[in-house]
């Protein structure tokens, strides 16, 4: 697995954890737990944004790490081959 792939996988994991914390905050009736989950969601949001900024910076400096765009291009090429 390349560095770019690992970074994108980590970003997806962070976004998933953030979504879970927000869901937990909405699902609980316990006000203490709700506050704790909301606080954790805010911390994860900050971490996720910082990491996303880092990924974007690296991709701008090292184009070979643009994993998401490369995957989209490959998928489009495969679709075009299948349609032919």
C-alpha cells in the first residue's frame, strides 16, 4: 500500500469516527454523555480538517499521491472499455 493510499484510508477512518461521535451524541439521552460525544466530535473534526489539509498539501507537492483522482480515472477507463 502506498503512502497516498494509507493517508486516504486514514482520512476515511477519521471521517467515519467523526460521524459515529455525532451519531452517538444524537442517540443518547444522557446529557453528560451527549456533551462528551459532542466534545469528542469537535476534537475529531479539528483533527480531520488538519489531516485533510496535510493530504491536500502533500498531493500538491507530490502528484503521485493523488490516489483518489487516480482511482477515479482508472474506474472511468474501465467503464469506457466495458462500453466498447
